[in-house]
C-alpha cells in the first residue's frame, strides 16, 4: 500500500477516534452530573473506542511501512495500550486513576490527530489507464 491511501485511512480513523473520545467525555460528565444511565453507554462506547484504536494502530503501521512519519506508529500503540488499561480501570471502578488517564488520553489523541492531519498528502499518481487516455496523438499533416 502506498503512503497516500494509508495516510488517508489513518486520518479517517484518528478523526473518528477524536469524535468518539469527545462523546465519551460528555457521557462521563453526564454520569458525574447525576445521569446514571449514561454509565452503561460510557462502558459500551469504551469497547468501540478500543477497536477503533486497534484499527488506527494498523493504519499507523501501514503509514510507517509506506515511508510516512515514524512517530505515528509508537504513538498509536501507546494510545491503544493505555486505552486497554483505561477500560480495566473503569471496570474495576478505580475512579481517580481512570479520570486522570482519561485526561491524558484525550490530550494524547489530540496531539496524534494534529500530527496526522498536518502531514502533507503525497500527490495522487494517475493510473496507467488514465495516463494513456490523456496522451493525444499528433495530427497527421
């Protein structure tokens, strides 16, 4: 896979991850504000966030393999591992470290998003079939 499609897939997953994390923060705030039914949604969304982080790490692998920025793969892997730890803290109801790690994760995902979104996309290379269509024969005189 070339850098352009792998970087595009990384951008999609990191943007989706950013949106999910913001929703997760809102659900946590709602729970702490007394809307206790939001805790179940918060827990279910945590699984989705971990799955998206796994997809993001796979996309980061292909970005790195294609010659993209070196920093996105280790950063994605650390975010994935931290999210697994975050889920474990949430399941065991360890609220203080859960909230602290949540703040760190939101910051890390924001930084990773900035890094991925500001990496320039390489130019799109036209396919062989479209290149042959662009070539016009010389008129006969």
